C-alpha cells in the first residue's frame, strides 16, 4: 500500500509539473504576443497654421509646375486651415489669374503707356521683378514658374516689424497685356482685400491699391505694363491690419517696378 501510494504521489507530482509547465508556456506565449502587438502611433495632427504652411508650400510647388488646378485646390485647403496664410492667398490669386492659351500675348493696341516702358515686354527671369533684399527682413524661398513668381519674407527677430507682423509675401504675375494687368488688380486684389480701401503712391507708382481682409492681412497691389504686383503682409494676432498701412507701403516700394 505504501509503495502504491508513493507511485500515485509521484504521478500527481508529474501531472502538477506538467500543468505548471503548460501554464508557463501559455503565459510566455501571451507575453510574447503582447510584445509583438504594435503600439498605437502617437498623434501626428499638426496645428492648423503648420498644416496651412505645408499645404501652401505644396501649392507653390504645383504652381511652379504649371499645375493650376492642383495649386488652387491645395491653396484653398490651406486657407481653410488658416485664413491668414498669405502664401496660400497669393497662390489662389495667381491660379485664378492664369490666362487661357487663346489670349493675346502682345500689348494692347492703343495702349497709352510709354512704348519705352520695359514692363511692356515679356521678362524671361521673373525673379528679377521681385525684391531681393529688404532691411530688417529675412528672405525666404523664391517660387517661379512663368507667368508667376513669388517670394516670402519674415521680419528679423527683435526688429520693429517683428512686433507687428508675421510675414510678407511678394508676387508678380505676367498677365500678357496692360488691360489684363489692370483688371487683375481691379477684379482680384480689390475684391479679395476690399476692407479699408485706399489709393497710395508707392515709389514711381501713383495708383497703387491698399486694402485689408477679415483675416488680418494687409495688401498693396499695382499694375505696371503687362505685370501685376502684389505685396501681402500678415499682422500679428491682435494687430489691426490697417495699422500696417505705412509698413505695407514701404515694403511694396521694394519692388523694382516701383523704383
């Protein structure tokens, strides 16, 4: 009986060890399975202003490739994320002003402008029509694809403009004719920036337009020859863009066409 009892005890001992071993395998397998399970990715949602900047850069790239439809779509998404994004606003204006292939490319007959005006002729390198250096401002990337070009500036840290403004965007559009350049200012710029309108003298230009919009952006626009020139300056939060009138005028005077 003692021997039989000992055998039974040993049997139950092996059974117990087997159960414990199986439990260990199950536990270890579960632990390994959990370790292989990918953790949820951290949130990559960006602030609206950063999203808008990225979309605006993509829109500028599309515009540089003459892909007007994509540029317009991306720029409008950027403005939806951040209505104050001046780069996106400039792309929208440029995209909407693209001439159709059937439009004439010669200056209007009967144009009263001086025939010696260099801005009546096409310019191969549109970057030459943009300001290259402005005191107190840092120049950014130039985006060029005929018939448009633009460049962004940011106020230098610690400068007077740094307290009032976020950025400025300069753009030039070759509208092919004098009439279309004037129409661009009248039908695009004056409509998009219809608040607080005013007529300014900017350098040699006596008929520049100043206006603001609801998103805190001030702009100065003018036509010279076959080209339309725009300067958009975005106010810091809480700053009335009307207060940037003198700043906008001084910035717009940096255009070579205003000299």
